[in-house]
C-alpha cells in the first residue's frame, strides 16, 4: 500500500517507515519517521518540487495532516523535522521526515454506526469495535418523549445528563471530544461520570433514566475502530 500524507502519496518502492511511541510532555505520542528517495524526475526543478510537496504536506503548527500508513486507517500528525538532499548529477533526491501524532491511535477512515430503539429504562444494545483497542463512541439520542436524567453505561463507565431532554430534542454524548450537547448547545457542565467505551471483544451499552421519563427515544451509536 502507498503511504499518504494529506494529499501527497509517497512512492512505495522508494519509501520506508519507522514508528515508535514516546512520552512527550507527560503524554504518549506516536512518532513516525518516513525516509525515501525521489527518483524518475527529469529536471532538478522537478525534484525540488517533489521535496517541497513533501515538506508542505504536514504543518509544523498543528496536528491537522491525515497520515495513512495501513489500508483503511489514519492518524493526524504535525511535522517536527525535515531533512532533504538533492543530487543534480544523479538526478535524484532524498528526504527524512519526522511526524508526531498527539493521539497515538490509528482510527478507521469510516465510522461504524448502529441504530438503537429505546423503549424502557434499562434498554441495552450490543456493539463491538473492530480494532485492537477500545473505541470512543458518539451516541446521539433523539427524545420521543421527555427524558429525565438520561444516562449511558458500558458496565464500567457511566455518564448522565442531569436535566430534561424534551420531546424532539437531540442529546449527544460525544466521547472522542469529551463533550455533551443538547440541540447543539454545550451542556457538558451539567453531566457527571465518565464516557463509556466500546471494546473489541464486545460491549453492552445500557440506557437508564428517571421513573418520570417517557423512556422513549431513538439513538445512533457511531464510532471509529482504533488500533494501538
């Protein structure tokens, strides 16, 4: 598979990759080093253009560049170092590119989504992640009647919105961003607990609310598979 960084695709025949995990600033990051040759260009300016494109593929300022090393997976990186050489005699160039990913996990390119009809406090749904590490779901709950203190649990972690979701409103438990919204407004300060996760071996999510609730809602559970 060809490696891609942003819109740039590396030549698989002349590119190698090395990955390590490091503790940086008290946090674990994935460090990716890409080393390669630029060959097959007919002019020095063309070689320089390829090296410039590699340099510009990732920002040194933020983790906004999508890097794909394996099929169907990506992580977001920033550029931390870049070395380049160019030989006009051999009509070739070489480069060493260092990238850091603040989130060290690879994520699936496409999310998995599962519908969940809720008709009672204690309703459950079985879900399973496809990677080798627990996934962080986004759970969108559309109330079909008033829901009082709705909560989601994975059997270990549970998060509850301490309030009422009126009929027609949408409550979103956004695990990846550690954020809860109600009709687009941030209501995270009115929640307690920890966001649930979805394990590769399977997880049963449970919905609960207060007896005064209607207990009726339609939910969608979405998540990206994650690999360590």
